[in-house]
C-alpha cells in the first residue's frame, strides 16, 4: 500500500534499509527502531505516515515540517539541520566511544555503524574511551 502511494506521487523511491542516500524515514508508529536511528544519524526527515496520506490527498508532496516527529525524536531535527549545512555529525566532538562485545540491542555492529555515521570515533578498549562506554563487561574490539 505504501509503495503504491509513494509511486503515485513520484520523486521518491522506497528502500529496504536506510542508507547514505536516504532523505526521509516514515514511521508507522513512533518507535525508536534501527531504521529511525539510522535516519537520525544520517540527518533524514523523520516523519509520521500522515505526511504520505496528506500528500496523496493534495496530489503532491506537502511540506514536511508539520509532520516531523521532532517532539518524539528531538535529535532528528538537529541532525537534519546539521546535514543541510554539511556538519560532520552529532558525535564529532566526543572522544573515542567503546562498544563491548555482545549484550546490547541493537547489535554491536549496528551501534558501531551508528556511532560512525554520527561522526564519532570508536575505541578498541574501554580504557581508551574518553567519554562513553556502551554495553557491559570488560573487553576489546
């Protein structure tokens, strides 16, 4: 259903996973999913499904701002505005971040991807991490 609505209006395409070329993430429910986190990290518009419905009703894509889920995901707007001016990411000024093996959800590889997409640096050990350690236990990358 969603794909046919988007196809009807044109200009956008639907993909299975949020990537570097993604500009909009549509939420059916206001949940913090991996797709939403990737969208925030990438500076995408994080929008309610109502944006698509209102656009179909008008026969053209309507302005996104009214449908932006910035109350639920305040970092999304900050990240989107940073992307618009070519900023390096919301973690760019933090020191190295350590993510332990196992025991986290989302998975360690996904968390590592998100940190890097947000301009962060990864640390190989908790001792070398200056600011943030994610997950439990002691270990190395």
